[in-house]
């Protein structure tokens, strides 16, 4: 097993900025996983801005026709993102090192750090499985990615990131 980290200097919120970062980082499976984390974080803050980014971070087999994404495509699992991640923004933020349930998974100052684990035999020429460390679980969560015909790694299975994250610790305010 080998650990790797990636640093993000920004969370791009436009399609153009996201594509530029994707084309730079997603040439490796870890970069593809990082871009999925970026898209999910933007989605958790602003679904309208995040859906196009998720569309660009997902393998084409995970897309369907629709007008909420990019170029007439959108995530096939859009309902799952809305139902499972939309009400729990801390799930996406838990993918960033330095967040914690005690702090409500508040993002730290930039650069944001993402940490991954690679297991022998999990990286192949066109498909890969990487494990993303999260601050909301005791062990890294798996994600599968595929490399497209342009050499860009995109997420094709991410179900582990749609739940099973410790909720933020929130103290009840007593204003009485």
C-alpha cells in the first residue's frame, strides 16, 4: 500500500476553470478522484453550479440526457446526489484533510489537501480503484475510475461517498 496526496489551491466554480484543473490533474486516477471531490464540494454548496462539474467528473457511462449538466448530458444518478448528498454537505467536505466532525467539517484555508491510498493491483491501464481518506470515517473509502479516450480519469463508482459519514457535532444552542 502507498499513500499519495494532492493539494488544491482553489475550488473552481465555473465549467471553464473546472475543465482547466481537470485537464491538469485528472491525468492520474488520484487526480480524477480529486476532481470528483471538487465537484461534490461545489455541488454541496451550490447544486446549480455543481451539477455541470459532476457531469464533467463522471465517466460517460454514468451520464444521461438532460439539461442540468453540460452539452445535453447530466449525471444519471442526479436524484441520488440530491437525496443523499444535497442535505448532507459535510460528506463532501469530509474528503478534505483537516476537516473534522467537531468543527462541523468546516473547510480549512487553502491549499486543500486530499489523501489517497493505492493498493497493489488496483491501478490498471484504463481502470483503477483508489481509496480516499475521509475525516468522517475510520477507513478510506473506495472509488472506481475509468480513463477516457483523452487520457482523463473519471469517476464511475462512488457509492461509498453517499452516506456512512459521521455527522457534524453540533451543540444545541440554549437561547432561553
